[in-house]
C-alpha cells in the first residue's frame, strides 16, 4: 500500500478540527477537494475513518487508531527528512579525514577545533596513511577530505595549500656535510649515496622527494625504499642513505644520529587540504572554508612552521 504523506496530513487536520470547513482553511485548500482526498484515503485502506452527519464529524474507532499511527508515521518521516537535510549540510553524521605523517603539524589542533566548532553534532573520524597512498584515502573513497603533501599523481584530487614548509636533507651525524647549517643544491645532487624514500607507486611524489627534476638528464638516484619515518631515520643514521624531508621532522621524529641541513635553493614542500573533485559538495566546501579561515588567522604559527630553523633552533 502506498499512502501519500499529503493524505495523512489532510486526515490529521480533519481529525483534530472535526470540521471539514475549518480543516480546509487550515490547509489552504478547497473543502470539496479535502473531502474527496479523505474519501480516497478511506478507500485505499478499506475502512471508514470519519462518521459524517449534516451537523458534525466524528472519528470512528478505526479512525482513532489510525490517527495515532498517522501522527507517529509523519513524525518519523519529518525527522528522516530533516536528518537527510542536516547530513547534506554536514550538520550530523560522520566526516572522515585522512592525513599523511604528522598531519598539518602545529596547525592540526586549530584546524580540527574549527571543524568541530562549525559542525558540533558531527563525528570526525581520523586516519593516518603512509605514502603508499599519497592521497590519504581520497582515491579509494575512504576520506571525505584529506591533509596531503603535493605533488600527488592521483587523478581528480584537488587541493588548496595551507602552508609551505622548507625541504631539508637528512644526513648521518657522521657525514661531512652534517656539520653545516646549510648546503647547496649542487652539493646534494653530487652526493654518492642512495636516497631513502617512502614506498609508493606514486612516481610524481617519489620523483619530487628524490630531486629528479633537478638532475638535468643525470641518472636517477639509487633508492632505498622505506616503510615508515622511523625506518628512514635508522637507515640515515647508519649512513646507508640520505633523505630529502621537511624541516618539521626535527621536531616530530628527531633522531640523535641524524642531522637536518637546510637547502636554501630548494623550493619548499606545500601542505594542503585536499578533496576528490567528483565528490565535492556543500560539506566539503564548508570544510575548505574552515581550513582557509584557520590559515588566514594563524599567521604567526604558520610563519614559525615555514621558518623552523629560526623558530625552533636545534639544541
């Protein structure tokens, strides 16, 4: 049986008013049309709901039972509609956020706080991804939004930069260049050492972190692929490889056997809020706006992140 919510609302109005004229005025429809709709409803369910006389309208026993059930059904339906609308606006439900190692650094806390302030009834589910998935869950559909480090090869992934962090070279503390505060890009390219880099199928990302674009036709560097930042640190500390990384590694995963040396000529690494173009909606737009607001407000914090050697001098 397919009863329309409109007919249920018409019946409830008549049942509460016990007068077709008043119910019709309340519903802003013609009395004749209302009467016809109620007749159709009774025909559809196969029972008389209202007893009509020239002087009054009364609920039958079946009508009394149907009234209570109809009110409950409409309440549930109205709530379902509102829940769907709230979910579409991002006001309820779950939002999944993927992120790469260290997320947005010191900007993570204010970023999540802004998300929660804008969506207080939403559950935020967070997941860290290693660099086997540089899209941090966007490509396989797990993440609604992600914190990533471009470049990534993932198609249809769009992003907006939150800050740009300097890239540095990680060297064994015993390496001759480790005593320097900074080195030239040519010194880095001349190193006769493998480069440690995270395991990934994303060639654009791997090329970026092994400086392929700066090698001008030279042979690609030898690589030692690693499964984690900890593994990379141990390989570098042992002198088995060097690594191009970001300045924040000194703060987030320091190692006594590793030195991080600035490369002033090298373009920095952007950190970005990202989304899949095919799944962008009003909720994603609101999260992007929240991220922009944090970026534009937390200027002092971002300045420290972008100049880590000055903000957090090594001990």
